[in-house]
C-alpha cells in the first residue's frame, strides 16, 4: 500500500509556484494577488480561508481577506464582487461557500468575472472544463487529478467510481476522470445518495473517489483488492482529547480499507492540502493571463 502524500506533494507545488513568482518579480512584473470573500463566521470557513490567505504569503503572493457581516444584503455583497471585478490589482478571487441562507449562491457565483474565477465555479469555466478546454479547474478536483498524476497512477480504461455529485467536487471530478487526457480516459460511474446499491459499483471499481461528507462511509467489504482510494471527506468530529476540541475525519474507514488498497489518501494530509496548492496555481495562471 502506498500513501498518497498530499502534504508532501502540495509543498513541492508551492515551491514550484514560489520560483515562478520570484521570476515574475525579478522581471519587474506585478506580484500575483488573491482575494477571498468570507461572509459570516462559520468556524470551518474561517479556518479554510485563513489557511488560503497564509499560503499566499508562503509563495510570495499578495492576499486580501474581505470579511463581511453575516447579515450583509445580497445587493451589498454584489457591490463588493463588482469592486473586485473592477480592481486591476486583483488577479483572482474566491467567494467562500456556503453563503448565508438569505443570499442566492447561484446569483453571486454568476457575478464573478470568469477571468478572475480561480475557484472555477462560474458556468463559463465549468463548461470549458467539461469540453476539455483550457479553463480554471475547481481546486479540489484539480488537486485529486494532480495527485494521481504525480504518483503516475494509470487511469486509462480503468473503472472509476465517484461517490457524491456536488458541483464543487463530485461532478467536476467525474468529468475530469472521463476527459480525453492524462490522467483521464477512465470509465466513470457517478453514484450518489439516490443510488440503490452503491457497494455493487464500488466492488468493481479500480479507482474510488469519495466526496460525500459521511465519516467512515467506505468500508473494506465495499472494495476490491488493489483498488485506489481517494478520500475527500473532511468532517469535524468532536474530540475533547484534541486542543481544538475536534478532529478531522474522512469518508473512508481508513484502518480497515488500508489493508486492501494499492494507493490511499490519508485524512488529514491527503486531498486537503492539494486543494490549497491548486488554488494558488489557478491564481498564478490568472496573473499570467492578465
Ligand atoms: N467551500 C468548500 N470548499 C470550497 C472551495 O473549494 N471554494 C470555496 N470558495 N468555498 C468552498
């Protein structure tokens, strides 16, 4: 069994980005600049956005955190988005999800200038990705593909099962794995909460990507010997023995599954750190495109 070390690979990617940023600066170019919009005080979102902003510093990017009150009106949020669209010092930005219930998420994501959409959530970028055209690929699916690529895992003609159909992870990952590319060229089945017998699919899968948000969902009796398992779950579970009062638990029952697999991502330290690295990569791409 090989552990897919997302922490190690993401550090390597960040080093590569840092060198490119240094080259831009040495040639008199402007420093790449990422902004993050956070509405409200959701604990997990605060952690993720904080981590994204800190990572910018590590690679030599500028970053701006726009932290807005959770009661902000939709119109005022749109005016903040428009300011970012008009600010030519900002190369790319993200709107951290979820947004409060009174705000129409779809409407907000549609307002993001596709050229600054480093999350790749705008339908313009999503559509381009689905047609295998050059675009911003959402950071988590991009991180999964990059991890598979860096470990040289063969995906061509393999049976890939993606569990979960979210716009952020499951659906884009299923598209990327079936695209005519490397990694890709896989035969993909997308299963979800309305699929009657998920084990009947996972038992036949060469590659399983789990993005459900249900701790320890995938058990060893649901997979075949030698499969590749990618765990996207990051559920916070209360744990008084931890300093933070919680621990992060994946969607895979790691202890039982690890004895059967050829490759597996740990949680934490697998897909999570790759997500941030790919967001930085997208920001660098936005800077270069500008
Ligand atoms: N919420 C959960 N994952 C993400 C992500 O990748 N980007 C943004 N903007 N919000 C998220």
